[in-house]
């Protein structure tokens, strides 16, 4: 393995670990979920804009970048809401089902062919989802699980839109920039009205979320993806749902239930297996969209 590929994979490991700190800081901040999402996106959007400026990546407004922005913005908001209503482990694992929703959306609306391996992974992940709901019987936790699933659905819409936009990287980057702009515009004014108090440390935590949990990982991912194969990016990205609940357990004492843990193992295992199978099939069956990126 050459040095550039090793360095790219190391950057992906750093990305996944930085992504994984989202759950703990969302739990620690007492603000409205909309205010957390809006504040985080305001900062991370600024980081992304600076990177695009210096790398001379143009802002390309099209129906695909706008649809990608709306999908990702909604996913960001729903992900934060899910973290507030259910366990961090549930929220991140359910959102990580986005590739499965890409398969379904592509089959239903784009008339893409679903292969036998796709059918298997959809069926297996549905079993995992059911286990999550066996473990969360209170109305709040059930609602949180629903928001986690919806976060994955809208993230899938973002992936499909980017895939339909072609190979131009500016479509994806513009979509992410639009998403953060929309999230800040919607989240900040409404979230401020819904939030009565704010501790000084909470402003530091929101800065950490904006810069270190989203902003810097976007930049690192953009650099790493040039030399790290998509399959490696996908599998290394799976470190996030593994480490996210670890940080929450260590610093907030939150533990997912037994059924949720079993469901998480099933979903992460099924999606990982699908990534490997799909990656092996790509030389023979090229796919337009990269359904395995992590952006929230």
C-alpha cells in the first residue's frame, strides 16, 4: 500500500472519530434541538465555505444541489431531535441506514434494478429496526427512533440527488453548503424562541460541534476521498456508530438497551456486508451515486 493511500485512510479514521463525538455534545447542551442544529451548521458551514474558497470549488446551484441541500438540512435537524429523544446509539445507527433507503428510493423512483444482495440487506436491516422498537416502549423514545429513521431517509435523498448530479464534486459541496445555510436560517430563530437558558460552556460545546464534529471532518474527507477507495471510506466510517455510544456512556452514563444493541449489531453488520459486496460488484456494475458517504 502506497503512502498516499495510507495517509488517506488515516484521515478517514480521524474523520470517523470526530464524527462520533456528536452524540455526547448534543446530550450535554440543554438548548432546543433546532438551536443546536442551527448553531452547529452556522459554524460548520463557515468552515466549509472557507475551504471551498481556497480550493476554488465553485458554488453550483442546480436542482440537484438544492434537493441535496434540503435533504441534508432536514436530516441534520432530525438527527439532533432523535439524539434528544432517544439514545445516541439508536439515533446514529438508524441514520446509518441511509444506504438502504437509497436502494429503495432508486428502485421506486429511478427504476433502478435491485439485486438479490440488496433484497437480503433490506430484509435483515428491517429486523434490526424492529428490535430497536422492542427496546424503546416509552412514547418519547419511540418518537426519537422514528426521527432517527427519518434522518436516514432524508440523508438518502441527499445521496440520490448528488448521484443524479453527475461526477462534478461542486454539486456535492454546494449541496452541503446549502444544507448548512438552510439549517442555520431555520434553526436559529425558531430555536432561540424555544430556548430559555444557556450556560457559558454550552457555547463552547456548540463551537466544538461546528468546527471539530462537522467542519474539519468535511475538509479531511474531501482530501482523503481523493486517495482512499470508496469501500475503505465506507467501512472506516462505520467507526462512528461504534464509538458514538461509547463516548456517551463514558461522559453521560447513557446505555442502550439489550434489544437495541442486538439491532445495532445486525444493522451495522448488514450494511458493512452490503458495502463489501457492492464494492466487489462495482467494476462490473458501475453505480452513479456514492451511497456510503457520511456527512452529518
